[in-house]
């Protein structure tokens, strides 16, 4: 139990050592030299021997128990600790993979420069078709000969024109006109 606690408290040291050994030395998992288990067990063994009455660590560290049952128990403990250590490393690798996937998704979003963010919800990208502009938030406007370039130009010019006269940001809403045609309305709260 103390070995396990020591291993858990050495998590940062373990991950630092794992990173230095070339991220696990290939697909076969961590290299044997990267494991902290031996070090942890030796430290706990020393503490245990020092706590025994009359011994006070006089015996050399290499003098391990010779009883087969004791050796079997130590082997079992070591295997369990190695498993724990490998679980920590797997968790770290999954975290790295998740971070990489998030980064790739962000880069793909940056590459999509022709996309227009919905001015109403400011979250989703607009879908622009020849006769239609729509968004997941509910924006749905019938258009004529609309393109993403044309829509972007219209939005940029109206916002720029407004900014010449007012320092506040305009807001966009969807409204119905006299003929019940849906329109995009830009208004300023000031």
C-alpha cells in the first residue's frame, strides 16, 4: 500500500522520466529503465528494514528476503505496481492524443477562411446557398444569387459604416418585413 502511495505521489516524476525516454521508447510501451517501480520498492524496503528493532539498516540493501513465499509476494507487488505505472502512462498518452485532435480541429477551423460566422448567434458557421442563407440557431433567409463572398462583403461594409459613427457593436436579429419575407436586421442598442 505504501509503495502504491509513493508511486502515485511520484506521478510528475514518472511522466517527466517517460517524456525524456522518447515517449515510451516505441510502440512496445515504456522501456524497462523508465519504470519507477524498482526505485519505489527499494525505498520502501529500506524504510521497512530501518523500522525493524535492532537492525537499523545495518544489513546491505541488496540483502532481500530469501523465503520463496516472501519473494512471491514481492514479485506480485512489483507486477501490480508496474501495471499501475503503465496505466498512468496510458492515461497520459490518451491525454496527448486528445490534445492533438483538439489542436487539429482548431487548425482546420482556421484553414476554413471562407466560412462566415452567424451574426445572430455568433457561434455557428452560416450555410450560404444561391437562394438561401441559414444557420443551426434558426436563422433562415430566402435570397437571390447569394454567395459567401457577397454576404461577407455586405456584412463587413454595414458594420464598418456603423463603426465610423458609433463606437458600440451592432446586434443582428432576424425579422419579417411587410411581405412576410425574412430579413437580417442590424440594429444598435445605443
